[in-house]
C-alpha cells in the first residue's frame, strides 16, 4: 500500500506522559498521516468496532490524501545507541513485570535491547524499604502469580513483613449479616493468595531488573523518560519516540503499559469499550486487635445493595478496606473523622441492610449540612443488638490511619485489540475491571506472562518481535480470557447489588449450592489461581475462578425460578437436601 505524503498542517502526534500509571493522563491529540522522503507520521483513525476474530490482529489505519496545505515532517537520524528492540512505556506493575519476564528468557536476555520509560521519578521505588505506614494501594496476588514471581527470581526481594498470606475467604450477600447462606472457601495446603502493597511488588521487580538487566535494559525516568511525540518509521518497520530534551529513540515495538488512559492505545487508533458504575471505591488502612489465635489470614467480602465491602488482611493488627459504594457516600465517608469512620465500617459488616441504609441517610444529611457526624452520634444510631454468634464478620475496627483514606471511580473498559502497528497493550492500558474479584493486577500479570512467552517463541524462531504475525498468539490467548472475566465480573456486580425478591432467592440458592459442594469449590479456587497446580498458569489464572462459576450458577437458578414460579421455595429445600447428600458422596470419593 502506498502511503500519502500529505498531512494537515500542524497536526503532529503530541503525547504528554506524566507518570504513566501513577497519575491520570490528559487527553491527547492525534497526528495526521505524513511522510517525508524517509519517514512517516502515523495518524490513527477511529474505525468501527470489528467482529470478534479481527480483534486478534493489528488495527489497520487509513491515511489522508487531502490536497490541503501540508508540511513535510522528518525524524532526525537516530543513533544505534538509541535504537532498541522493545520500548516499554510505564514503569508501574505491568511495565516492571514485563521487563523482568523478558530478562528471565535466555533467548531474550542477552540478545534483546529493552528501554523502560517513565515520566515520573522512580526514586521512591528504589528506596522503599517497607518501614513506614501501610499504603492504601494494595493488591491480591494469586498463588499462581506468586509462584511465577518465585520462578523469575522476584519473590526473594519481596519484603515479607509487608505481605500477608490469605488462607481462606468468606463471601456473603444477605440482608442480615448472620443469615445464611455464605460462601466459604476453606484453607488449602498453601495460601490461596498474598496481599501486598503495590510499592512492595514494584521495588522487588526493580531490584530484579537491577540484578539482571545492566547489559540489555536501559531505564529513563523523569523528564528524560517523558514521551512528547510518537511517529511510525519508514515502511512501518519501527516507531520513533521524542523524549525530553528533544532526544529521539526508536524501537521495533512499543509496549503501552501506561495505564487506563493509555496514549499508546490512542496513538494506535485502538477503540475501547467502557462504562462507569456510578460507584466509587473507598480505600483505607484499618487497625484492629488480632482476630484469633490463628492470626489474620481470612479475606471477607459482604455484598451490599450499594456495592461490595471487603476486608483484606495485611498483618495481625492491620487490614485494608475496599468499600465500593455510591459517590456521595464515599465523599461523605472521607469527610468523617477517623474514629467515626471506623464505627461506620463496623456498621457495614454488622448491621442489617435496612438499618445501615438509615445510618447512611443520616451521614449524608449531616454532610450536606457541613456538620459531619461524630463517633458518639454514629454509635447512638446503632441498635443495641448487632450481628453476633456465628455471623461472618472481621474483628472490631478500632482505628483508621487517616492519610490512607481515599476513593476513586470504578469503571469497566476493554480495548478492541491489543495490537496496533508496532504497538502492544498490556495491563490497565488494555482493560480495567471492577475490584470485587480482586483480579485487576492478576490479569495484567497474565498478560505479561503471555506476551513474554510470545516473544520468546518469536526470537527462538527468528521472527520479528514487532510483526503482527509473530505477535498474534498474545491477543489470541489473552483477549477472550480477559473478556470472559470482565463480563462475568460485570454481571456479578449487578446480580449481587439487586435486592428484588426472586433474585435474592436465586442468589442465596446459588451461593448455598456452591458452598455445599466442596469439590466444586476446590475447582473454582484452582481456576482463580488459588491452586498452584501443575497446569498452564496463565491460562488457568485467566478463567476467572469463583466469580465465573458463581455467575453461571446464579443465571441457572434465575431461570429455574422463572420456570417453577412461587412453588420453587419448597422445591428448593428438596434440591438443597439432595445436593448436600451429593456433596457428602463426592467428599467420600
């Protein structure tokens, strides 16, 4: 195909990178297509969403043949020293993990030049020693991803005092906290996940890069790592990037690990489906007494009509809170004093839903009046008898680290393709997910594993690291797996927040059925990456685990409810009894 040399005057590709995944990126303008004698500027054009198979290939871009005023734009000569095989933009979780994964491959470690760019300073990552207060940016790492981090030599650098093994998990969605059913995932012979601060993971990844990558990996940060312009090189065989100080570099392929507002995705002309949830996630570090003699190793999640409320262990006396709720609630909670918010969190886990709703109304009214409630006022609104006995609730929250309280909007997004012309997307640049399943970081690590394996095969076979044909296995593996998990998590969000009578019944039945079938629960935990196993890690971790199966089960029960009508309650009791017997028989086998 012959590329036109004309361009609309003044439209060069200007992409301002702030701190990549560390900050919200501004909207960027996209360039028109232009070529001088030797170089061309790529203009991505928005194309209609393609059918499913084409999402596994590169996006094809149209070019301008306008006779309008035009200018010739050239790329200065780029030295061999500034020429790389792979350029990774974004030095947060996905970008650092991909760099480590490449260094772990013998076929790539000594033969592939890698440039890692970040527009912010990495000094904090280098110096982080885990001695300060707990941070509110915390993630769950599945057992499979922990094993992978061990395999590539990263886990030895994790500061173990700042990570907590999760041995079991309890999930419930009932109007009354001590009502059944609950979904209990019991301990395995190893932790099903580890909770750790994002900074702990990043410093470990960075130290591993320092250990292995001195010969083949360059890291540029701050102004020197900030991308101001991107252009596709001659014949579409490379991409040129203009960095701070007007220095140009070029790479055979550019990886966008640059967050949900990815300029690399925009440069590539890749469309993205997205919608918001009208929900904000409130995060904070909780303080409490040790819950029992066995330590703080149980993750808990209660689904409320406004969204899930999660308690995730960090240490014997600290845990992290992720409370997905309405934006107005999140804003009002943030304006409460720390001791008042602690009581509200206790209420979230222990009060009946209607009582909690009345408390929230009072909190909103007081906040609108500019007089946030005090701790004593919140306590006075609570009934004397709260959740007791066998109800699944965390230890009483005694305090909250004030600076840790923050909130952010939740949204789902998925790129139509992971490949552009000489560009690849990973992690949040490709997809964002509701945190209810705790799979956001794990999806990104699965992307990294798949892409590094794809490049390993391409290098061993003498392929082109940036060529569409050689890159194709990556989106073929990851796009459908991610889409399945995204759609399932989205469905669960809506099913669990709905309190209509039939859905309440169906949801309860679905949870109780799954909870009664021990072998099924073990299978779900394996699918969610809780079981290291001997299978293909990335594929198994991508299946979505309990969220996927729970959604399918709930849909089935909803259909059953519609078929049998109001008499289903009695039939359900019979069904549950039979399932318990079946579960007992399976356990004996």
